[in-house]
C-alpha cells in the first residue's frame, strides 16, 4: 500500500526563540532536510505543513500546505491537511524537528496498523508514546474535521477516540527526539559527535 507523508512544520516554535524550526541548522543542514532525507525512501509522496517561511519551503520541491484552522491550531490542523490532500489511503505524520527519525518508521507502523486492522498506528518507545509520529487512514478526515470544529486540539484525545494502536520501537528514544530549543540542538550534536569518536 502506497503511503503519503506530511511533515509538520507549522508551529510557532516559541522555545526556539520564534525561529521557524524546520530552518534551524543541525549538523550544517536545516532540520527539515534531515527529515526529508530519512522519509523520502520510505514513502510515495511528501507534503509539508508550514505557516511561515513559505518561500523557503516552496524551494524544496514538495507541496506546501498552510493551516486552514486559524491561529496556529497545533499538529491536528496539519494532520487535517494531510488527510485532505494526500494522494494515498495511508498518511504518515512526523514533526520537522526530529532529524534521527527511524529509517523503518513506515514499515513498522504500517505492519502494526494492518495486522491490528486499526485506523491509527502511533510510535512508542517503552512507556513513552510519540503521538505526532503516526500513520493514519485517510478515511479519518471527517472524524478529525468534526473534532477540530468542536474546538478540540489534543492530538492523543483524537487518536484514542479512534481504532488506535501503539507500535513499540524499543528503547531508541533519540530517534523521536524533538529539538525544541537551541540547547537541545547543541546537546544532540555533542552526543552524536562523541558517539562518532567512540
């Protein structure tokens, strides 16, 4: 089954000093470039949800979608766009600030989703789940539209109201690390540099 992906880059990024997170440099490349290079071999279509820096995002060669819900409504507004505009029946969502996302993310989530005949598969590492790393069936669009129209914004609340499963990726929490601040970037770059030396 073919899979579309939407990278969520539409947030305010307040902890990053308001700088658009997808453009923040990590190992000399914008964060979103790391995400694209890991996702591209795994999916059949990539879209980007962005609300700022549109000129830059449009240079990347993928469809750029702006929120239809006003005032930075959070990840669910981006997910709504992904379900609405995806060319394929399965839609993967990832944030733009997790440069080490698993290279088998789609394979594992899809296997879990199909095996359980679920509508949403969410990545987890032991007791930590990562709701913005998820694979959804496109048929969930009416449900999400209704949820948002009621003024709801919590990703997990919507996911858990559907036929939902979690797929365990073991203890590789680094793969799902969100880089929310300049400090986070410095720490992860140092950790990777140290691991390379060791």
